C-alpha cells in the first residue's frame, strides 16, 4: 500500500483494457481536498479538512458496461481495477439484449487539454482561521440585526479537485476546479413561535476569488426572511394562479422540465416526454435550455465526466420540445449527438445524464406589471426543495414564503407553501414571463449521486397550480 | 467473479493503526478517534429487461477526529492508506483543530465500548463475500422472470438492481476503545413502469437483508402488482379527510420524523419541535416507538454492535406509551447535558464525522389499538390510503405539507381507485395526536418496521 506516489500512465491502462478485448474504455482519476465547517450557536461543529484520490475504470464489451473503482491508484491498483472492470463487462455481455447493444460512434469529438479554472494551492491562500472568523462575523451580523435571532447555522464548504479523463478514443482532459458553497440558516424565536430563514451562496473558484459581501447580503436576507415568517400564516390549500420569483422559477424549470428531458429516463421507459420531440408541450413563450459552458454559473463544467465538451442544448423552443440531454450511451442508442451531460459525482460512480445550468429565457413582462395584473393569486419566493417523478409526470416544490395577491396588491404573508403540478400541463399554463433574470446554484440528487447545478429564470406566472397547506 | 475481488485483500488495519497513532503522538494530541472502513460492493443494474451495468467498488479510508483540553475539535479523512497520506491527514487535522472555536461543552470522545457483540452470523454472510457474478446475474434474471410472469399489456418497463457488499468497520480512540465488526448487506430492487394510453406510472418493491438467503426474487411480481394498481387515477375532493398510512408511509412520516425530531443535536440547537417536551405526552397512550440497533428479526437492516464512535448500541423507547421518553444521543450531546449516551452516532462512511441517527425503528402499538388489516378501513366512507410522499417536514415547527405521490381512495371501507395529484398539510404533533389504530401486519421497509396506521384525518387538497 505504500507505492501510491508513482504516477501511473493512464494510456497504458487503457491499452491493457483493449488487450483484454473490450470495445471501449475510459478512466477517471480524481484527486481532491476539502475544507468544511459547520458553525452553530457561535461555535464550530464538525470543522474538517480532507484529501483523497481514487479512480474509476469503465469498459464496454458488446454493449455491456463493466465498471470498477478503487482508492488504490498505483499502477498495480489500476491494472487490477481495469481487469475487474473488463471481467465484469465480459461476464455481462451475454445478458444484454441484441436491441440494447450499442457502440461509441467513431466521429465523436472528445475533449483534450488542461482546464485549470482554479490553480493548485488557491484553497490555501486564505487560511482556515480566516474562514472561521468570516463565519463568526456572519453569525454576529445576524445576531446584531435582531434579538429574536436564537441560532445561526452556517455550513461553509470549500473544495478543490482535479479530475483526469482518458479514453480509448483519444480523450485526454484534465479539469481543475474549486468550489465554495455556503448555506446560512437563521433561527428566530418569538414566544413559542420558531421560524427560520435560509439563503445559499455558491461560487466557482476557491474562497480567495469569492466576494464576501455577497455572503453578507445573503445572511441579512436569511435573517430578514426568518423575522418576516414570524408573522406569516399557514397557506390555505387549493388551486391558485402563482407568480414565482427567480429562485423558485429556476427550481421549477429544473424539476418540472429538466429531469424529464434526461435521455436515460427516456430509455428506461420512465419519462412522460418519451416520443414527444417536435410536439408542442407549452406556451409559445417558453424556451428552456441547458448550458454547462458558462464559467460564471455554478453548473459550469468544461467537459463532462465522459470527456464531451459542454455546450448549449435547447430543450424547449417556443413551446416545442426540441431535444433531450444525453450521455454517450443514450446518444448512441437513440442515434443522437452526446450533449455533454454525462456526469458522475466522483470517481466511484458511473456517469448519469445530468443537467448543468438550466434556464428559462426571459420575455417582456415587467415584474411589477405581472403582479398588478394578477387579481387573485400567490407570489411565491425562494425554495426549500423540489423533486419530480418523470414517469408520472408530476413535480412538487416547496417555497419558503409566499404573499397573497389580491386585486394586484400584495397582502397576507404565508409560509411553507407546497406547489405541485403535471409536467405536460404546466408549461401550457404559463401565461406571462418577465424580462428580469436571476440564477441560483445548488446540488441535485439522482440515483444516489449529487452534482452541482445552476438554475436560472425570470419571474413568471402559472395558472391553476395545486397548493398544499392547512386551513387555519 | 473470483474471490479476490470481493475480499478485503491486503489492508492490514492494525499496522495502519500503529502508523496513525505514531503520527498523533508526534503532535501530542490529547484525544483522538479513528473510524476506518474497508469495503467492497458489487452492483448490477438491469434496464428494460437487459443488463445495463455491473460494477465493483472497492473503498477504503479513515476519518480521524482530534480534540484538545479547550474543547477545540476537528475532523479529517482520507481515502488513502499510505504513509504519506497518513502523515498529511494527521498534520491537517491537528492544524484544523487550532482553527476551531473553544467548546467548554466538549468533554471526551466515547468512553464505553460494546461489551457484548451481535452474533456475526446475524450480520455477516460469507456467501456474500464470495458471491460470483454469475450467481448475482441469476438472481437478477429470476427477479425479471418473476416480474414477467405477470402477463399484462400495461407493463411498460422493468428495471432491476442488485447490490451486495461487505464492510469491515474498525474504531479506536484515546479512551482505549478498539473495536471492529464485519458486516454484509444485500438488496434486490425492482421498479416497474406501467402505461395505459397517456397515463404512466411507476412503483417498486425490494427485498434486503444481511444474508443472501434473505432476498427473494418474487419482489419482481410484487413490484408489477404494485405498479398495476396505480393505473386508472381519479381526482380527489378537498377537505379534512380520514387517512390510513401504508406501512411504508407510516415508517417515513411517523417513525422517521419522530426519530429525526428526537435528535439531541437538533434539540440542543433549538431546531426541533420536540424541544422541551421530554417526559411529556406527545402521542396517544397506545403508541410506542422503539429504536433497536440489536434487532435480530426482520431484515436486520441496521443491526450492529457499536455506533460510529465505538459506543455500544442499545435498544431504547423514543416514545413510550405516548410519552417522549428519550432523545437520541452521541457522546457530545450526552456529555453536554450529563445524560447517558444512547449510542446513536451514525456514520455513512469514513468521509464524514458522526451524526445522530436511529438504527432499526419499530412502531410497537399496544394490543388494544391493533385491529385486523381488513378492519382498519372499516367505517371510512370517503378517505385516503396514503402510500408515499417525497416531502419532508419542517423539523423546527413540525409543520408538514407536501404531495401524496402515491395514494388510493378509500370508499365505504375499501380501497378503490388510485388518486391523482393531491397535496396534504398537517403538523406532526397534531398528526400524532390523531392516530386512532394500527393493523396487525407490520412490514419492514429498510429497517423501519411499522404496521398501517389509521388517522382521524389530514387536510387534503385535490382537483375534484
């Protein structure tokens, strides 16, 4: 176990796989370091640093994937891992139905080159002490804002990783990226009434390149939200006309449309959008796209985990379903072009079809006009979480707060509002999209894997949304 | 697959322990705790009846926590076991400790380990360690055959997945805890999508345990039956309607939510609606909720001798005859308020510090509240059989609203049609108070053992 310092030659391992008779092979080697800090009641809980590495080797044999992963990345370790992967692929090929077999097309352009978005050592440019102090300052900002603030919980997560991908078709791409993700949760209490406000800050790059004032703005917003919710009422259940803000709109686009467009769900017979390409699935003002190539957004990837360079993919254009998101396998089996959406959480996971930065394009309503124009409805802001069941075509998301709209005026404040709808209906029910635009970063879970994503959206209005809540 | 791929191969954990302790001694660390995991898993996925992927994941690493006299405490982990990684990780964790705030509430890592261990035969199956890929594929194929034996034109796709793994967990700390345990896990899942015109739906069933003999391939047919029942949806009236939770809903909404709220860390951080309610009545007298990490029956899903800090696990009643009887503690939360550690420090793997969690949760109602399954729905003229939700409650307030992702109409005392999109809203304390009765057929869903539960009702919002 003490031979891990040598640099294994990945091309040699790939050649070894081909010698074992596989049709295709790729290797991902990840190295990473992390700094995580949880602050509660002005004290650090679970402050941690980490470092590690590992490799995943995938082999394709007659349409069957074999995959093996290891944390032993010595040449011997990788050779063994490679043999395990090929052995699995070979053992499985007899169980793949003829019509499910596929190959990786010859004309695919795989990425090459180094993408150093964050340099090595950048994570250490700001010391751990300074990061702790910064979080303690955030705690102080919230507490000084109101004596009703009882607890401030800050999760500060910073990571830096290098991922190298080599495959038997010439891909050779190295990505070095840092990320910062801060979640601020402010608990406020008045008599027995306990509420919380939450904001998220996400950033591509290490903390040395982040703008701390944005996090300070976020902690103030979280505190104000918690304080506002002390006076909020429970939401009455029923069907409402709903205006969603940028953050909730982004989650809406991600949950209501994005997941159902993932081609692995289509192939698995688990998406309501199967065979719907070219059909009208929404209002003519609806255009939705996924684009992992924007380095300013939290869903940025220079290339996906299979070595396909990221780029813009139009999912819905003027209300018509235009395309799906693909990885190598789904593109091959559906005779499409891979869209650069094959993403794995880490070396020990197989890539799945995943979104990157998913966005609804703005149109021409002014937000104020949209509100004024709504005689009776809800203005829903910010999100807690959301999920979708693409096979049923239903989605659900929960927003932190909402305001009742009566005759175009904002009236009663509401909390914990759960919105649900049908994928095939809801885009038709959008009847006003604003001209503003905002994005928010987060993490999306699917099949036991979590990847960073970004959702972007203008304000927009949807009719007839089913809202869950309690009668008071 | 040959045997070497699933065995723990060449890692000598005692030699690694020595190296780690030598490094810790160099920095004169006062207190430490190391959690080491060495594991291998085999996963097979079948999609639409055709094998899609097979994978072997070999994972090994350790997480280390250190603390000084002033209660500064830090964690670090590495997925490497070589000398250089050990040195770097210890150096890292010691320097990170200096960045932590001083915590007068920190006293010590766990101090009492398990004196009695679970019988290895209950949690470790050599057959899993030695499983050949052909055996695994045969199980998957038999599951597919079971699903296909239900001849119905509405079955659209069948996906099956199989997982088997073996893990060695080794914990040692500066309070002389040194304990290890080997365990195996196995699971067979079947997910079936059904289609009728434009209506599409999916449901699943699974079989899991610690020994290969515990999984049954009839999970295929069971999944198909479940999925077929979801076709032909009808809309629901809105209002406060009587509700019966299926065992899987009851496990999540009742047992899981109460255990989550009884987490002592959440209580101490004032983030739980159960704060200040210890010893108070929070549910009807006939309700008892037990956390039993030493469960020998059912799947033994989370059965283990010690927790993520090396403390002995113990069986405890979270709710005892309606009274909130204990919170779930780890060494930190127990020391902080000077109560007994319940041994509920859980750990996903070596890459995260411990967090408080229940192990095997059991809803154990009093006999007086149990009726036969067919009696449970009696007298409900119009209500909801609530089978699944993907939503989670607001643990701070106990408010819980969301979508019923799978449910059925109850009409005149019988389950009739599956329901269309409907949402619900309640508060968990109100929900507990409204429990009326249980059926006599508890089911095991991944280590949560619950019967069906009848409630007075929930606020339901439907499309009718």
